[in-house]
């Protein structure tokens, strides 16, 4: 019998890693190898990734936001616009070193499942991968948005109950403020 705290087994998972920086790709590959993920494909540009995505199916896609020519958000929008492609509903994690609220909202609104701040903390990345694997969010296909359901709470709050994210939302009210990983995660809660 599986328990809620059972360790996530990534040995059979297949990941696509997209980053124009070879050192970042190597570091990310090593972190994922440490999680026992055995099959990874690396791409150094969005154009290269788009080509790979037409023929291969992945369990997760991790893409840097800031790349020359086409960026990570362009890749997310491309993937989410191809409803008959093999990776249309594949979970996507955007990676970036500067995470103001506007950037996180843009990634979420493009259809990304998560944003993880660079430099990557392996424990944070693993927790986000586990969260994606264990939480079955409905995939929404609608005018203007294709991606995981952005709503986590479907019911209105009781009259005597306060928004549990009120403090986090107040912290991120300044659109120029870089967000911590906890702030980023709060936007997806």
C-alpha cells in the first residue's frame, strides 16, 4: 500500500531540459540524475527544443526563461498551442534567476505549471516535481488560455475565514520586487 509520504520514483521519467547556458544544463542534468531520473534530452535553444518536441514525448519540461531569440515563455506558448502534439499537456517548469511577480504571472498565464528560481536548490526542485506528480490539476483548454487549471481552491471562503495567502500577496504587491521561492510558490497555491 502506498503512503502519502512515499518517495517519488523518477527512474522511468523522461525530461526535456532547455537552456542556452551549457553550465546550467550540466548542473540541472546532475541534479536530476541525483533524483534518479535516467532519461534526459538537453537543448540549447527553443528552436532545437521545438524540433525535438515534434517527435518525442516527455514527462516534464524544464526551460530557462531568458534565452536569445525565443525565450522560455515562447516555448510554453508554443507547446500549449499545439493541441494535437505529444507534449500539449506535459508539465512545464520555468527556471529564472530574477522572479518579479509580473514574470511569474506571465509564466503562469502562458501555461507553465511552476516557476523555480535560479540558482536551483535541489530540495526546492524536487518538491516542485513531487507536487506536480501528486496533484492532478485539470488541464484547461479555453479561449486565451491552455494549461493547468490556475485555480487551486474552487469554493468561496466562509464569511469568518480570511484569505490564507493574504500576507504573501501583500509582500508581492510591488511589481519590481524579486520574489523568493516561497513567494513564487504562494502564487501557485
